[in-house]
């Protein structure tokens, strides 16, 4: 029989680490699982191992994760890096989590589960995004954080804080940025003005953001008001085509990094049956999460960017409150101090989510991005084009799940992570329905492909 | 294989031997398998099973499944989620040699 954990945390980012610290401090038996080689999550990826040169290029926000990382490494909890969660299901004792470790499947049982598996980048179905030579800005940053790899020359295209941050980091490392094509619609700036009030409640963040934006505009070839980006090239990317004020331009380049903000990774919560709600403001599906991370499923919590995109500090606070809530439910340990901490955390989390509204409004993706057309590949795994999807959507299919069985879009290895959102947009446009009515793709096990041999070796539950 | 689009931030990084498509190479120790392939100038790492078009790692965080290669005889591994180890045998999934 497997050992039964009191608290299993998926993801060792700011949210997961903070929750594990709180729960293990209270004496709970905690296990943290993460697919990365070391703890830290997206923001603090590889922080424990990064050399001084990497730290310098990545900047002060990166290094500021050191105290949290140190507290996590000192916490009395089990931590398993390099494991990929491929299945989770309800169990008489709580939950069973199946993971792949060096190609072997192992299962863990836990009474309570926290999903802190973070965000992914919004998929951007533009013409040519499937060509070699195109990757996401997040990918570029991961290469820098974990492998100390830099492009020799690059075009950055899209919108959002991560794109600007990467530009800053690449500049610090001496990378030639041929151009930064900013797709933020000009109207977003006007719509964001009222949100300045919210942004002003976190003045340091606001100032840092403004500075980051201004510096890039001065220091690199910065082209704003860009729309309709396409990657050109035969087998490999050889350039980017884009439009500014109705005029079409080409730039030659063989490496392009795209970004349009982040969306939560909801697949695990969906697999366990958590309802999803469409957030029109953030333009993404989200799991319904309570103030202390609770979900409608007993014993299941979600925290950090896996719930709602809020950034590292918010993730850290959400992880902490989720961990405390787990402890309180275990020991009825409702001391006055805990109550006060809880109140403070709730207030800060609410306030920071409100302040985040400024970023959400400013960087809301442009409408043209949700209207891929022609032979632009939407589902990369099954190579299904926008026109094929629109044709089926026009016949009046019920939603993305029916569309999946007609076109195979969303059936591939990535389980619709790279196409789900855009399938939804295409159905919504074709049938003139709001996104909230077009359900997200259903998630089926396994969360990532597993071969029969691995399944056969899977230890008995 | 062509000239790499990437370089290492670190000057003279410590090296590790790996075997790609049967050929031994020295690459910086810190690399993921996907990073190693980029570093060595593999623009594409697999051919799409439906269209035959070349594809390359896209997200480097395990969500796009574009980086599938075979590693030490295990097929369809996500190259971005694995770190290189000495003499690791990597086969890209290109029909012709890449
Ligand atoms: C590519 C990328 C780069 C980013 N860079 C920055 C940055 O430089 N600065 C910044 O302020 N913000 C950055 N962000 C935003 C980031 O989401 C937050 O700042 C913060 O890291 C969120 O914390 P979290 O704990 O919620 O999740 P994360 O930090 O994302 O941690 C989630 C963890 O879950 C693990 N995980 C996910 N799926 C699985 C699975 N199936 N099995 C096992 N483990 C899994 C991941 O390996 C990861 O370590 C980035 C986001 C992305 C997607
Ligand atoms: S590059 Fe996307 S899964 Fe590896």
C-alpha cells in the first residue's frame, strides 16, 4: 500500500512552495511534485543553480526569489523534481496522482491536493506559427534561465509584460533585437486609463512597468500599432510580415518569438471535474476558485496562476493562504494570529487582483488574433486549418467538443492546449455566440501521452 | 543542420558529450535536450506525421509536444523536459538526416 500524504502539491513555483512551507511547518506530511529539474516555477526557474552572469542578465526580480526558495528547500516536506503528472483521479482516501519519473509510472495517494501548476502562454494561431524558427517568448526566456542560451538575433512580436521583460533581458545580454513588433491595440491605452486608479495601489509595480515599457521604446527598434502578423518562409521562417496603419511591411529574420500574455493551465482541475468559467476581461477559461483556493471538489484546492493569472507575488500569497486553510482544516488550529494572517492575506489578494486589472486591460489581446482564417494552422498536432474548422462551425455544430470529433482538432498529443482557445473563438465567431456559451474542450486522461509499456509497469493502486 | 541561431551566454562553459543521430558532439552541460538540439543547429527536430512538414520545439515548457524526439531508445520524449546526461543518445524524428 502506498503511503498516504496529507497534502500533495503539484508545482514548485511561488504558489506551490508557499503552500508546502505552511503545511509542513504545521507538521503535515507534504509531497511536492514538479516536472522541472529544480524548484522555483516559471519566474524563479533554475534560480538555485543559475550562475552570476545569468542572474545579472535576468535582473533583480529573478534573484528576489532566493529567500522563498531557501525556505522551501529547508522545509520538512518531500520534493520530487523531474516528474510529469499524467493522471489524477478521485480515490476513497482522497486522490491518486500518477506521474512519470524517468520513463516509469509511479502513483501517490493523498487526502488533500493542491494544483499550483501555473500558467502557459496564450496560443497565437497566426500564419506560419508552426514553422521552425518560431517559438514563444516564454520559450526564449526558459532557454536563458535553464540553459543559459541566447539567440544571436531575434524579432520579438506580440504584447504583454513578459515580452518587454524578455526584451530587457536580451538587451542586457547583448542580443541583437532586430525589432519588437508591439500588437497592443492603441485603443487599449484609452480603455486602460480608468484602471490607473487600481494600478496606483501598487505604485512600485506600476513604476517598474512604465519604466520597462519606456526603456524598450527608446533602446530597441520598437514598432507599435502592429497587426496581422504572419511568419513567412518555406520550410523555415525567413521573415515576418505585418501591418501598421493599413500598410504592409516585411522584415527578414530567421528567429521570431511570439507572446500574447498568459492563460491558466486548467487541464488538471478539469480532469477532476471542476467547473470552468469564461473570464471575458482576461479572455480565458478559469477554474472557479474560492478565497483560500477551495474548489467545489472536496479536498481539492487551486492556487497561483493555475487559478487566475496574477503574477508571482499574488501566487505566493495564494499559495500561503491555501496552505494555511489546509492546516486549519486539519488541526482546527484557529489561533487568533492565524485568523489575523488570514484576514490580511484575503485583503491583499483581493487588492492585488484588482490592481492587476490595469495589466489585463492594457494587454487584452487584439481582436484580429481571435480570427485566424484560410490555411493558417489552428490545431498543430493534427494539422487542421482555420478554414476547415470554420466550415464545420458554420454547419452549426454544437461546440468545440463536437467539432473535435468532426475535424480531429484538439485530439492530438497536446490535448488541445495549443488550439482549444482558438477553436472556441472560431465557433463563437461563426455562430455569433458569446465565448461563455462555447464550452472549453473536455479533458480526458492521460494528461500527457503514455505508452502501453509504461502503463503496464504502473504499480498497483 | 545549419549554423546555430543560438549561442551560450557563458564564455567557455563546461562541456558534456552527447550523441545526436549517431554523431558525438560536445555541448554545454547546462542544456536541456531541446536546447542542445538548437545549440547544435538543428532548426527542425521532427517531421509532422500528417503533413510531413518540419517542426521544432515551440514552448520549451512541456505544453506543445512539438519537441518529441527519441532519447536513449525511449520514443516520443519531450526534449524540453529532459536535461542532457553524458553520452545520452538522441534521435531526431526527421526522415532524412537533419
Ligand atoms: C514561460 C513563462 C515565463 C514566465 N516568466 C516570468 C518572469 O520572468 N517574471 C515574472 O514575474 N513572471 C513570469 N511568468 C509568470 C508566472 O506565471 C508567475 O510569475 C509565477 O511564476 C506564477 O507562479 P505559480 O506558482 O502560480 O506557477 P509557476 O511558477 O508557473 O509554477 C508551476 C510549476 O508547476 C510545474 N508543472 C506544470 N505542469 C506540471 C505537470 N504536468 N507535472 C508536474 N509539474 C508541472 C511547472 O514545472 C512549474 O514549476 C512566466 C510565465 C511563463 C508561462
Ligand atoms: S517544446 Fe513544447 S512540449 Fe517541448
